[in-house]
């Protein structure tokens, strides 16, 4: 349908998982994309896009580094003439350590990538939109772990709660500019980040239990989150702003219950 025809997008964390799926989908829908990741595998995502006839620039960059984020925005403008969409998707899960054993250092990189990174993406993208006197869409990956306890380690969960608040506050700080800032809160999605969970379940013969707590009784795949990102990137969501859209199979719709019982 070419819903992003003529648009220019940045996608971080594009070497795998949700970022890779989103970058490929954005390109399929007509966007020229600048994709970034700390991993050199971001080049493989670029090759997939080029092979399908898409326009792409791949950059190895740290999404939590201010100079790197500013450079990504400059690169998009230099290579493709402007910027319309930024998807701040890069994130890490951090250490799986009991709360009382966590140190301040354990929090540092998680917050830098997961929360400072989206702030930097919003800041520099918004500056570019304003300088060009054009509206824009900024999307951040949060998580159901940022809504309530039980979906991730403490530093990860706190960082994602911060992302939800970040899109709310910055959407209001940018009032009247035409710039929209929203977040996606994925549930259990099979990605590189969740690979240990999936590998462990499969090794124990428990794959069928993955996602059992949500009403759809299954886990999700990256393309399902990419579809939500496409909606927020496109003009179809022109009146959606300051929201954290949950894509989790219904997991967060309920308080803990015994599955199948309503009494």
C-alpha cells in the first residue's frame, strides 16, 4: 500500500527482532531508512532491504550515545533530504540478578540505552522536524514490564516505565508543533533479547506454555510489533499522540487469576 511513500525513517536496534522487522516493513511501505545497531548484523538487515529494492543506510552506533544519535539524524537528512519518522527501538534487558543483589552499576547501561536513548532520539528528531517546519512521528519501544511488575528484571522494568512517562511528557512539551510521540508496549515476543526464555522452555519441552497467561494463549513475533509501529509511523495515526499502545495478546488486561476461572 506504500503507506510511507516518500518518507524518511530512522530505526534503532535494527540488527534483529522488532527493529529488524520494523525497518524491513517501513522500507516495503516506501520509506527510505537509516538503520542503526551496536551489532554489525545491522548490515544484514540493510542487505535484505536493498535486495527488495529499498533505500537504506546502515550505521553501527550506540543508541545511548548522544553524539551518535545526533549523527544519525544528520545522516538521514544528508542521505535522503529530511526526516519524518524515528523509531527509538534499541534496548537491552540487563542483568538477571535478584533485587537485593543489584548494584548501582547494574542499572547504568540499562537506563542509558533504554531510557536516555529514547530521550536523545526524541530531542534530536524533534529539533530536525522543527528546523524543517514539518510534522513528524516519533515512536519508542516500551514494554508491558513498564506497566506493572512481573514481566522483567527491576532495572529493565523501571526503564520501560520511564519510557511510557517520557512519551507522555514530551508529547505535551511539543504541543502545537505537529510532532507526535508515542510508545509501543510489547508483551512476550520471540526476539534475540528473549532467546534465553524461549531456549529454556524448548529444552524442557515446555514451548506450549510460552504465552499461556494471555487470552490468546500464545507468544508474539516481531512482525506483529512492526505492524503497530507502521500504524504509528503512518498518517493513519494522525490523531494518536502521547500514548503507550500495548501489544501483548491481552496479558495486561487482567489482574493475576487462575486461567479459565472468573469467580
